[in-house]
C-alpha cells in the first residue's frame, strides 16, 4: 500500500471517528436538553393543573374542572391523558379527575414515584408500547405550600423521534458530503504536496541506481519534502563529484600502471639482453676453458708424438729399407711379393701416423680447395689390404659434381682414415662398411642447425655393422686418451684428433650407434659456394 493511501485512510478514519463521537455526544446533549425541556413542560402543566384545583383539595366544581382539562388537552397537542389525585389525611390518594384524547392507559403508579412527587420532584419515564413512543410524568401539586396531590399524564414522543431521525439522516448526509469533500481535497493536496515530490524523488533514485548521477529534482515547496529534495540534490552532487574524482584518479592510476608496465617491460627486456649477454659470456668462458684443457691435452699429445716419432722413426726407416731390398730380390713368388707389399704399406701407414702426430706440433699445412670424393677414394685404396684380409666388404656411394671443400689434404685424409680404422676395428670378419657423400642444406634432417658461410654442407657418412657403442660411453668417445679398445691396442687419440681437425675446418661431426647394430659417423664440411651448386 502506498504511503499516500495510508495517510488518506488514517485522516479519513480519524475524521469519521471524530464525526461519530461528536454526533453521539450531540445526540446525547439534545436528548438531555429535551428531557430538561420535557420536565419543564411537565412542571408547567402541573402548575396549570394546580390553578384548576383549590389549594385545600376539596371544594372544586366538577363541570368547570372538566372544561379546564378539556381545554388543556386541546391546547397541548402532545398531551394524551391526564389523571389528577389529592392526598387524604391518611396519606392515601384520592382521584379527582381523569381526561384522555384516546383510549390509552397510564403506567401504574409506584411507591417510589409517589414518594418522589411528595418530595417535589417530577418523575419522567419513557415507554414504547405498540410501536409508539410515550413519556409518562408524575408531577407534584402544590400552591404556595406543601404538596397536596399529584398529577400523572402521558405525552406522545413520536414527533421528537421523527425530528431526531430526520436530524440524524441530515447529519449523516452532511457528514458523508463533508467526508467526500475532505477526501477529495486531501487526495488532490496529497498528490500535489506529497505524492508528486516523492514520485520525483523515487524516479531520480531509480535513475541514480542505473548510473545516471547528473539527475536533479526541482523542489516543489519550501517544506520538509522540499528540504529533503534539496538535501538529495546536494548529496547527489557530492556523490557525482566524488565519482568524477574517483574516475579521474582511476584514469591517473591506469596511466601510471601503463607507464610502470612499459618501464617494467623495458627493464625486463634490458635484463634479458644482459642475461643473454652474460650467458653467452659464460658459455664463451666454458668453451675457452674446454679449448684450453683440450689444447693442454693436445700439447701433451704433441710432446708424446715427438718422442714417439723420434724413438720409432729410425727403426721403421731401417725395416722399410730391408723390405724394399727383399722386394727387389729375384725369384720371389707372387704371394711373397704381395705379402711384402702389404708389410711395406703398413710400415708406410705407421710412418704417416707418426708424421701426423708430429704435425700436431708443427705449423698447419697449406690449405686449398679439395675434392672430397678423391680423398675418400685414396682412403679406400689405402685400407683395402686390411679389409681384404679381414673379409670386410667396402661399398661406396659418392655423388658426382660435389662442390669442393676448403682444408688441408693431409688433415682431411687423417679424419677419414681414423674413422675408417675405427670402423674396421669394430667390425667382425664378414662385416660391412659403407661410405657415402652428398650435398645437404642446413634445414634438412640431421644437418647442423647453424648455417655455414657458404650456405651448404658436403656430408660424408661412414657406416659400419660392428659392435656399436653403449649409450653411456658415447659422450666420451671424442675425449683424448679415452678408448674402449683392449690395453695396448689403442691410445684414445684418433677421434679426439679427428674432432679437432673437423672443427678447425669449421665443420661438424656426429655419431649414431646402437649396440649390436653398428655405428654411423657423419662429417659435415662447408661447401664451396658456386652458382648452381
């Protein structure tokens, strides 16, 4: 229920209550005044009757008395019956006269009524009989002395009730019209003075709830609601100001956050660059340390190689000379000559190995552009006697038209001689070794991720069917003096020297191996850049 309806109901209920109470007490006042008027009229009638009866109550003219009473009934339209009595000496009542307009009975006298009348009091009693309203009176008779008799008379009360009923209806009609008028005035006044301002405030609050802080409400009057509207506008203005300040502060905070984020990103980027530079520096230090250790090992190898070359070079030259003399002996069989030739080739191989060891302590050879297929062919020709004696088959797949690689012929030969020698040592009798060459791009599978300055790689792949290398030993095979061969059968320097030579030529070497399936050594050299290569 709306507040306007509640206030209207409260006001109308109050007005109805006031009207009912005032009407009730008004009627009661009218009835009281009417009773007083009735008693006064009864007293007047009693005084009139007193004038008709002698004061001694004995000597009266009956005919004259009846005329007086007929005249009294005629003049009093409401008076219906009159009975008059006087007191006997013994105090009992003696009837004097009884007159009535119609056949109607008086209320029987009671001792209390008689005693009240003796005391000079007018007794009045209302009576409803046969649907008619009456008033019974008992009034004392006296004339300048004590009470000498009483008169009782009955008065019709119908006119009074009709008058009162008409007044009651008129009052109800006036009250109804007044209430409707007051209600209409209240409704219009409440709508203009209370409801509209409140509805305006509620509409403004609804708009504020939706986020519109620019709304204002115009005060309708300088009253409590007007002051409430004024305070609402002030409060909303304060809230809007605070909201604007908050938005400005939030925008400023966002700008500061963006600036801080940018600075953090720049600082992070700078930190990443410095970390990357530090990582590269650390990596360079590690590489330098590795190369320094490697150089120290190679220096020791050089010293060892010089000693070995000095200690074994002269005897080998003597043996080689005797073999040469034996080969020149007449009458040698082909088989003996073949065996002597193999022995001579092995001595030459030992001499070359000693020479290669000595080369690690000397200045590098002269570098030139080399045909890798030709070097592979020389190596295969060199190891042919040994592979034949061990029944190891050799196969080749050399691509024609490969670009040349830049390096030292003796160093490149040493690389593949070491790899092929290891493949022969790892292979059992009846094994197989294959060598292939090809041209690959850095993006191809298995190729190094870095791009050589020439743009392409010449790849040499040596695959054997030997014992294979266990995974836990694979990472150590390029370490100097590390060998998996039996004691006295290897020094552990071949692959270390091989890796050193390959890296010195800006190349790359990898190994793949499975136990029982053999190994694959792959060597990459930067290819000579030529149009169409």
